[in-house]
C-alpha cells in the first residue's frame, strides 16, 4: 500500500505514538460483533460523513485490501446523498475515485 508521506513521516518521527495508535485501532476492531467487512463499510461512511478527504482515501484503500468491490465502495458515497446532501456526496465520490482510478 502506498501510504501518504505525512503518515509515514509521522511514524518515523514518533514511532512509539504510531505504535500505540495502531494498537488502539486493533483493540477497537477486536471488540464487538461486527465483521471486518461491516467495519470497513462503517469506517468509510464515517470518514465521508465527517468530510475527511484523507480519511476517505485511507478507508477506500483499506476497503479494497479486504476485498470490497468498487461498486460497493461507490454505493457508500451514493447513500450519503439524502443524508449529507448532493455536493458533499459528490466530493466523497471524487475522493473515492482518486483511489479507485489508481
């Protein structure tokens, strides 16, 4: 996976904080009944709802890694239209396509 330079530099500069952050994420993923696929969809939707371009990029990459299809990922952006609005959902679609087009 081609990670953003800012993230890789953070990990090099603050390895202990990065490790603790990763460990927290692992523990959260282990807790609760949601399977990996459901968690990926939820996290993608959360990033979209918060309008976090980098988060949408990251969660799209992670969703692809675990086998979600391009169409499943695009549907998450489309589902936002009635809740987030058309402009926000089009921004999310653009951010998803940044990754899917690679």
